[in-house]
């Protein structure tokens, strides 16, 4: 365990060292490639004057709202398309099609419909999350071995009980991987939205990124990218990784 | 047809009555006549084995008795009541382990018990532990399903099927995927359990020796369409050893009949 930590730390320290050496070699202008230290400086000052915390808070709040709403709508819709052929042929096809649409494509639509508002932001995130979640849920429920349902039926399980005690738990590995994918999509959509939708109701990480570009503040751009990556990693390690570990233990090697 | 001479003197009340059961399946390219006019009476506490080559409809018949499928013609009655859906007195055990991987061993055995009314949590727990003890797996009750071997999984499946106290146990090639040694142990287990807890058992298999080892009666099916071809009463004393000479004699006789009609079908 310690050696793994050591190896990982060495790798990332090495990455920063390489970055530093490339800057030192002065191949590119420092305007385009700032040194690790100047990025750190930016992060420190942004943390001290509060802009970074505020932006992170705004972004994470939007993310959670959009992602939560996406799950709240997507999960039941996925169950619906999995259980009814009619829904599969209609909502299922719609989801399959829209899933392939890059979420940034929703931005112009959102801007025209909702203007420069939080609603536009929310709309883009929900649209970015929803469809892949429907597809993942539908897939998950459909790949459940039919024998589980039959076994449950002979033991007297019917209707709602079968859904809550057999189908949902049996589909759980797929639901979790679908939610993980949905989380990644939500992030992508929100960043697209924040870069294009400039509103005064909240200044998120994407907007910080956007103004970094406008001001040619490369240290800000790279600093914000690092923060975004770190938040993504933190969520994965604290939320999804333990769930996956639990399922790996329960289900065994074949499903997880 | 009915040559049954029961070795055990038991009341001859019919637990299961099947009359003129027929079933067709329609696939995209085929119209399969799965069962043709199958009539069968199974007595309370009887152990009946349905034997036949694959495609003879024996598993379909079991599903019909379970209430998972419906016959296109004919009737099935259990305790005089028409069967049209799965009922609490008929539990099924499947070939591949149908245990739920999201539950522990104990959780699996409790699943069916929780669907029974009028039992406290403590009573359910006690019952589950009793049946796990019966199949020799009580110390694995907190294990996860994937940690068990194939034979252990089927033992858990047996405990899960027995725990809600069904009067009929339907077994669909439950030992088909197991190695010979494990199977032999389970033959011993199932006979012991059957002698302790008299259940009516309908056991589907394509293994003639297995059928002779376990059944009071062996019912031979022929395919295309699935029909009852012949019945054999097996008056051997219990517990039976699958390797015994007497048992082999019965198995050879039945095997001969089976080969006869399989060949005639290939030739015809």
C-alpha cells in the first residue's frame, strides 16, 4: 500500500518536474506556458481572496442540482424503457439519439430559451446527464438474467416487491457505472455551459476559466483546470470507488 | 400406463394432477410442439423424476407446474386447486444457481421467508439457520455467493427452497452443472432431507442413473412433441447408492428404452 502511494507521488512529482524543465528551456513564451510556481501563486492568491472557493462552491452547487435532477428523471425513465416495449421504442430511441449529441450543442438552445440565467445552466447539465443515464439504466435492467426474476416469482415476489428487491439490486452494478458516466457527462456539460453562459447570479469555475483566457492569464487557466480535475478525482475516490469496492466484494470478480 | 406399486404405504391423495396438458412455442422460424397431451398424477410425498433427452418438454412441464408458464390446453391442479400462477406451496430450484449475488447466503435463504406472513424476524432467522445447518453450510451464512463452490451454491439454493416450507419442490436439473463427486454427496443429502421432511418432489433430469437413484417413479419423456413414453416404478430401498448394482440394472433397462426411441426418431 505504501509503495503504491510512493510510486503515485513520484509520478506526479516527476510530472511537475518535467513541466518545470520545459518552462526553464524557454521553448514557449511564459505567457503561453507559465511555470508551476506561478500557477501555484495564482491558486494561493485566488484562495486567499476567496474567488476560488466561491467559484468552486457555485460550480459544485450547479453540478449537484443538475446531476441530481438528471438522476431523478433519468432513473425512472430508464426503468420505464426497460419494462415497456412501447417506451423502449419511443423514449429509448430518443435517448439513444440524444445521448450522442455533445452537450455543448444544448448551449445555444438553452441561451435562446432561458437567456443568461441559472435555468439555462441547469438545462444544459440535465440534458447532458439524462440520456446516458436512461441508456445505462435500461441496459442494466435488460441484462439481468431472467432466472432471478423467475426464482423470485416462485418464492412469491410480485410487482413492486420484485422491482425493489430483485430488479434494482440486480441492476445495481450497471446503475452505478451509469451514474459514474453520468457524473462525467454532467461535469462536461456544466463546463461548456459556464464558459458560454455569462451570468451575474454566480461566478463558477468555467467562468473563471473563460476570463482567464480573455485576460491572457494562463496561470489562471491552468490553475482552474487543475482544480476541476482535482474535484473530479475527489468525487470518484470518495463516492464511486467505495461503492465499487463494496460491489466487487459482494458480487465477486465477474460482475464488478 | 400407471404401473405404480408404491414401496411405501402412504396415503394416495394426489398432490398434483395434470390432465391433457399441451403446449406450443412460436419462435420466429419454428412452431414447436413442446408438450402433447401429458397426463400425470403425483401423490403426496412422492419423489417423481422426469427423464428424457433435451427438447422433450420436461422443463416446460416443470415450469407449468410451478405456474411460471401456462399450458395451451389441459389443466394442472395442486391440492385440487387450479394452478395459474406461482404459489407459496410450490417452490422451484433451478439448474444454474439462481441465488442472488447482492445478498449473503443468509440473505438468500431469508428472501423467501420474508415473503411469508406471520413470522417474526427472530423466527425467520432461526428457520434460515436451521435449513442452512441441514445442508451443512451454517458456518458460511455470512459469506457472499461468489465465494462458494458450485456444489455449495446448489446446497444454499436447496435451503432457500426448503425454508418457506413448501409442500411441493420442483427441481430443474439442479445438479446438472456439478462434478460427479459433488453430485453424489448431494444425492445423499437430498435423500436424507426428503426422508426427514416429506415433500412432494418433481425432479427433472436427463441423467437416468440420477433419476433411478432418487425417484419413487421415473417417467420417461420422448421429444417432438414432448410426450410421456413410459413409467417405471423404482422399488429399491433407501437410501440408495448411485453406484449399486441393483440401481444400475434399473438404469440399464430404462436407458435401453430411451435409446430405442431416440434412434427410431433419428432414423425416421
